């Protein structure tokens, strides 16, 4: 990828959700909820604090994260559907 986010922004790829319900019913794409779990593809250098120093981000490339349902801006880069969001939109890192 030739995209580098600025400041405290993070590029995230949504992880696919299950296409079947617990009972085995196949759910069509139009009825599925968008997953709130993703993988960090790229991170910015960090936010600049009041003192002028750059504070590094807590997330790094490759982390699996949880984020809010309506978080981020959807973009298409190199044919991939991605999200660009601020680090503050991320709820946590999955280990």
C-alpha cells in the first residue's frame, strides 16, 4: 500500500463476519451487520501534544482491534475497502 496516515489516524481493514447464523441460516450480504472488528494496516506517527512533542500511538500495524459501529471513514485503496479513523475511535486491542 502506498498510503501513510497522518497524525493519530489509523487505517483498518474490517474482518469478515460469519455468513451463517447460529442455527445455520445463511445471511445475505444486505442483511448482515458490518463487523466492528478489524486489523490495523497502517498507523500515523502520532498526535502532537501541547508541548510540541509527538505522542506515539498505542496500536501498531497488525493489531486486531474493536471499534465503534459508525467509526471511521470508508475508503477504497488499491481495490481494498478500508476504514480511516482516529485512534480515539478504537475501543481496544484483541490479544
